[in-house]
């Protein structure tokens, strides 16, 4: 019964990953195919509602909203991917260091994790992005440095449990180095947790990127980021231009929800496996 549920959950996760990868590939190709013409100002085509020619309508400068939305989603994906990979790497390094390098390292890393978790997420992200000079680089660094503590705690707990396993003790008695034990024993067992943490971190990174650009920080106003698009559209909702916020907002919600569902499926599949090691 449990094996059947595990197999079904694994199938669902694989199918979801393939569908999401195909959708992301199509989004990337669409972003590459969009020419500069679709993003340029076209004043005679201002304020057009959704139509066959402009499925998402046009904005107050006559720019095609479908093209701007696709460009914004692609930008959010790139920022989310870079920030999530960096955050996962930081979490892995911090969690393993806390578990393997003695009480002093454990206390320092635990204090840093508590510090980041105690501060408001968005405020910390804004401060870090501002210190790092803003722009794409500042946002990526800010998101990466504010999303590692929870995953680092999980990695630390798993590493402490694995460190006391018989095969680790046997490797130590055989004179294996700490790096050898880390690369051959700990990392292969921690890979599912790291993959799940990365998938669950991804939607949060995208949402926080959208939030920080929504309030006008990080990127220039002419950059077609989803947060900037939504922020600009707020000024025109009272004029009845509902499509300026509806379609970009739905696209962002669908993207975030897809990654969130994939992360939840991965956690449901890999969690039972952790209990058997």
C-alpha cells in the first residue's frame, strides 16, 4: 500500500517536472523570439484591451503586455534560479559545517541562522540589496542570503544523524579523511533534502524578487520585471485598464504555484526514504 503510494507520488513528481521543464523551455524560447519591436513604445496603440492581435492588451505607452509579461517571467526565473542555487549552496555549507566542525562552528552558524530568521524577511532583503549596489546582482545576493537558514537547520540535523551511523564510524576507523566521508557518505544521503529545499526555495525567491521590484527597488523602471509591471499598472486600474495587472499577476501566480506544487511533491516522495536510512 505504502509502496503503491510512493510509486504514484514519484510518477506524479516526474510528470510534473517534465511538464514544468517543457513550459519553462517554451517560455525561454518565447522570450528569445520576442523582438525589440514588441517592447518599444507605440503611442497609436495605447490602452488597447485584450484582442487577437494583443492577447494581453497594451499599456499606456502602446507596448504589448504579452511580450512584457513573458520578458518579466523570464527575468524572474533567472533571478530565482541564481538566488535559489546560491541559497541552497550556502545552506549546505552552513549545515554541514555546523554538524562536522565542532561546537564553536555550530554556535556561530546557529547564531547567524537565528539572526536572519528573527529579522523581517523583506526588510533584510532590501538592506542587503541596497548595500550590494542594487540591480540584478543586488537582488540575487539579497534573496540568497535571506533564504538559507531553515534549510541549513535541516541539513545540520540530518548530518548529525548520519555522522553517528555505523558506516561513518567504520570509515573513520579506516583512516578516511573528513572530506572523503563528506563526499562519499553525507552528500549522497543529503541530496534529496537539498533538491527539495531548492525546489521549495525557488517560488519564495521569485515572489521576493517581485516584491522588491514592486516597491521600486533593485531594477530600473524600464526593465520589464513582473514587480515593476504590477506596480505601474496600479496607477491605471481606476481608469478601467484591468488587463495591465490581471494577466501578469496570474502568470506570476501560476509560475510560483507550479514550483511550489513540484517542491511539495518532491518532499512527499523523498520524506519516506529518509526514514529508511
